[in-house]
C-alpha cells in the first residue's frame, strides 16, 4: 500500500502520511503490535499517541502525524510504523 508524505501547513513542523487506499485501522489490534515493537502507546479511543522522537499520532484512517522538520526521519519512522501494522508494501512518494 502506498502513501504520501506531506507538510500539513507552513506553520507546523511536521509531516502527515495518508494512505492512498481507504483503510479502517483497528486501533485496539494496532496498540499491542506497536508496544511489542517498543513504542509506548497511549490509546485515546479515536487515535493512538506514540511517544518517542518527534511523537506520532496514528488515526483509524491509517493517517499518521509526525512532529519533525526532518523529511528523511519522518519517512523512516512512518515506514517503520506502517511495516509494524502490515500496511507497508511500497516506498512512500511525495506528491508534487
């Protein structure tokens, strides 16, 4: 499944990844997978908050928000999370 990395806005230091294919992620199933991979996860019902470098938020839609200015680091971390959740088949692309 491919996804896009985008800067959400000019005043926000972060990247958002959204999946091309419409997905409904089961957050209750995702939480133990992420914890087993070493993430500290807070479940707030409609999203999972992952502690760590930059901090990440994972939404039921598969969207991920990562707070960082470093595009390469964002790509690496988002690839890792999608891989853990079984959603990563192809490399990310950045839309023009």
